[in-house]
C-alpha cells in the first residue's frame, strides 16, 4: 500500500491539530461573558450567593482556568464530553444522535455540487461562446452572491408553498412509519430542498472553476498530442482533459468543506433539519457551552477527515503526487 | 525508391484572426514530398514552420485557418476530407512529434497507456496485444528495461526518454508520414544527436517519409533529401539538400548557414571564420512587411527593386529555386 505512509503522517498531524483546536475552543469560550452557572441561575430567576458558589463548585468553575482546561482535556480524551444542562442529557449521546443527519445533508450537497458543477463547467468549456457558457457565468455569479439563508427561504416559498412539491421542514414525516423503504423515500423527499440550497453556492463555485480549468487544459500540449493520435473529440475531452481539469476542483472541494459545514448551520436552521448545525444554533442561543464545545470538536474532526479523503482522492487522480508521497 | 508524391502542398495560405485584423502567417507556400523521403524545413522562429506542420495535420490552433491552397496527402485534399476521415489518418497514416516532450505527454496516464491507445484505436488491438506491441516499440526507440518503463508515468522519465516515447507513439501504426517539429530543441546537445540518429535509423527500417522541422542546419544536411528554407511565412528557397547547402541561392539561406556553428558540409562552410556570424536585424512583426521582398531590410544585397517589388520564384537549377531577385549574384560580405 503506497498510500499508507503519507496518510499515516497526515493522521498524526491531524490528531495534534485536533488537540490545539480543543484547547483554542476552550479558551475562546472562556473569553465569552458569563458561564454555565450564570445561565442556570438566570433561568432559575436568581439565586443567593451561597447557591451560586455551590453550583460553581459543582461545575468546577471555582478552580483556575489552567486547572479547568486540564480537567476538560482529561475528560475529552476519555470520551466524556460533559453534560448539557439545557437538554438535560450527556452531550456525546446528543451529538451522535444528530451527526448522521448532518453528514447525510453535507455529503449529499457536496456530491450534488461536485457532479452538477463540474458537468456544467465542462459542457460550457467545450463551447466557451455558447448559450450554456453564458448561462453558467451568470448563474454562478448569482449563486455565488446569494446568501444561503435567502436561497433557502426562496426555495421554501417557491417549492414548498407556491408549488407544494416538497415538505417545508424536518427530516421525516411524523405520521409515517419510522423504518423500511417508505422511511428512506420520505427522508430523501425531505432532503431535496435543504441539499439543493446548501449545494447551490458550491455548484456555482465548482462550475466556474471547472470551466476555467477545462479551458486551460484543452489548450495544453498533451491535448494536441491526443488529437494528433486521431482520437475522437469525446475521448480527448473525457479521457485526456477531464482528469487533469478535475485536479483544482478536487483541491477546492477539500478546502471548502469547512465552509460547507458552516453553511449547514444556516440551512439546518431554515429547514428545521435535525442535525449538528441546528444543535449548534440552539446551544449558542442557550449558552449551552459543553454542547457547543463538543460540536466545535466534531466539526473540526469532520473537516480533518474530509481533508484526508481529499488527499487520498488527489493521490488517486494525480500520479505525480503519488510518486512524491514519502 | 518511388517518386510518387506522398504529400503535396500547393500555395498554402494560413491566416490568423487576431480579433482586429486577419494576418497571413503562411503566405503561398508549396512543396512536394515523395514516399520515404525526408524534407527538412529550416528557418528562424516564427517564420511559419510549425504552422505548416499543424496545417498538414489539420490541427491549427483556434483563430488560425487555412485561407486557400491545397494539401494533398496520398491524393486526398486534407482540407476537404472532413473530420472523420482526418481522425482515421491522424496517428495512423500521418503522425507528429512535438517540440516539447515535457508537456506533450499527458501527466496522468502511463506512457504504455498513451502509446497503446493509438494501437487500440487504429489497429483494433486488444489490451494485451497493445501492451506487447508497446513494449516492442519502446525497445525499438532504445528505451532500456522497456517492460518496466511501459508502466511509468511521464514525470518519471527524462526529457530525452519522453521524446523517445513520443517517437514510439508516432511510429506505433507505421505511418507513411511523420512530422517532427523541432524534436530536439528542448533537449541537451548530446541527447539531440541521439534523437536524430534514432529518427534516421527508424526511417531506414520503416521507410516512412519525414518532415523535419528544425533550426539545426547540420541535422538537415545529414538527414534530409530536400530542404525548404522559410522566411516570414514564405518559402525562400527549395531544392535538393546538397545543392541548396552548397550553392545557396537566397541571401537568407547563406546567412543562415554562415550563422550555423557546426555545419558539416564542406564548400558552404569554407572561409572558416573563428567568430560566429549572425544575420543583422530581426524578422519584422506579422503584417509589417516590406511591399517587396520580406527579407530586404536585412539583406546585404537589397536594392530599391527588392524593397518595392515582390521577387519572382527563380529557378536556379533543376529542382532548385529561390524567391529572390539576386539569385545570380554572389554574396560579397
């Protein structure tokens, strides 16, 4: 396995980075005004100084910040992400319950954006002065400048309200049975609008990038070589040009994964999608710090996994990277 | 050796559309190449050599087009046969070796795949047969350990090796014509000699005709049967290689040879100056030519007529002609 060694290095680097992320997040939360106890006390409608002191001692907030950090790190390493005072249950369970919904949404949007975006880009690159090409330019500009929440609301108005093709919110119909093919189809039906909304901005970005990249590659010397061999045009484009043109797009996909996750917070809120993004939104509103910290940790992990996958994909597409991978 | 023409280019005009104006890059060029012969095309950069090659392959870059003239290959007019027929000819009956071996191979496929592709396409070979034949081809261009190199990617090979791969690719279907467009320009001098020797050897083995485009007058002297000297989109001189090189009729050809450091033919190099000569001035930009002879601003023999009236095609000798008013005059420098 010639990919194993460099990937192992990436894994070790990622783990070190993850520890840094945990520490940084913890310190950032420390900078924010108020703590868990003040939130609880606020919801209780006030409390005596003794009660507050007792609560602080219970949460370990009476100790020094380095000591608190030590305790937190130790717990995170053993898989204990704390207890959510708002949801009133362990954070880990809460997150694991929401994680699949977010992964489903993000991965679907990503695949949608990648496939549709590159297809649009490549078709338009083949006729740079054609109608499709102009459409892609205009569409990508629009898609790129429209904020995700606005696109989401427009989607809701048009495809859920005016033309009620898709459900307004949630991930599944409450009235439907919770298993079987019916359930899968129901979830897919609910998935369409959020996934399209989240994917839109990336369709725009990938179609633009792949169009430029393809135009660039089509004027390369090796494309002339391919034509000089007498290959039919579609083989020149889809065999010799496509793979080279995809390289910058794949890099972009990996780099933008973090942003995609940030976009998921907005989309999940607009569409009431029960994922990590909406959980993040709720925990910020409720100042549910343990939950928020855990979400930040998980999103950092997702971004790292995405980067490693990108690396792997890049190695598969480009043999030059493979050769240097030691 | 049959003298039946394999390729006949007549009054070829190639234009480029710059968006503002349309300028001729090649202006009325003609030549004939017989089966199994080698034609050398020499000239400075930008004089239309490569464009002539690409026009023959019908692979002109966007913006360039053949405005008039004929390109007959085995009797077929290539400008009129259509894309489908062209694809059947390209890589099969005529193939091309490009100047830049570093960028002319696709970086993401193995060399075996890229050579084998031609065989699978034109000769309908299966994967195993194509691979076997590819290894043979790599051996014939003297790539050591061909059975391992076949699975290498271009970046794993040196420039010389890549050019050998390009040659193997061009040879794959035993074409009737190979166009080598400055095949050694990007390579070391020692490797250049190897590549020329290889081309020579392969021509003897396969009997393919070659158009050798180069700056290297020495290589032309060794390899070519006929030579065409290009200047600013015109064919300045044309004829059998020994006549042209020993009794050059066009002042440009003489200047070109005087500025060649390692010319191997005797009489033309006589005089043996220690310092390398050069032709004064530069090729004028496209579209800014004199009304008369395009070489006149740089020509030591030019007079008023040269500047104002386009020179005629002057026959110097049998098969040897030059586009010049002064073919009779000896150059007194």
